[in-house]
């Protein structure tokens, strides 16, 4: 099983991939090329409505651990 930092890193990598795809579609729009509106809608829907429920929990675990180490 992956550790908390590994899971969080994987989540961030996947979000970065989605943002790259979204940026590519936005660039097409800028120059008047065909843009996949369904892809744009799907990416935005996912980013807004479907975050991994464990993602923020993983971040909280890491930040709390770091806080304790600083104290």
C-alpha cells in the first residue's frame, strides 16, 4: 500500500495532467481552432465536484505531522 505522501503526490500528478489538458483546450480556443467542449466540461466538473475525499485528509495528516515536528 502506498504511503500518505505517495498517495497525495499521485493525486497532484493526476490533477496536473487534467490541468494540462484543460490548458491545451484553452490554447485552441485562443487561436480559433476546434476545442473539445465536452472534454472541458468533464474536466471542470471533475475538478469542482469530484475531489478525492481522502486528498485533504492526507494533506492534513502531513501538515499536522510537520507542525508537531516544529514544536
